[in-house]
C-alpha cells in the first residue's frame, strides 16, 4: 500500500453499523444501512475525516483522498 493509493469504499457490517449509527452519517445526517458503501472523507464537520456514504463523497485528485461533495465544491469555488 502506497501513500497515494485511494482506499476503496468500505461496506458497512454489523459492527460498524452499531458504532456509526450513534451519530449517523456526518454528511447527510441519516443512519447507515447494512451493506452501504462508505468512505473515509474530509468535510465541513469538526474533527477530521469521518466515514460517510460513498455517493456523498468525491475523490480529490490532488490529495487522492475522498472529500464530502459540498465541501469539495466550496473549496474548488474558493481556490479556482
Ligand atoms: Zn450520508
């Protein structure tokens, strides 16, 4: 595994479901379902990367990691 590799989406299992659904998804606020693909992504929330629904994240070509869509668009708007 290299530093530039983008992690594949994680599939929610029962253990993750139980721990993640205490707070739900940081991006949409909804609970996760068993089998949902999730990714570790940066976003506008406090405290660093969180697991969110994969379809709510985009891959940042600069960092190679995932960023929550709204956050990514905001950043792009500011910079570019
Ligand atoms: Zn979500």
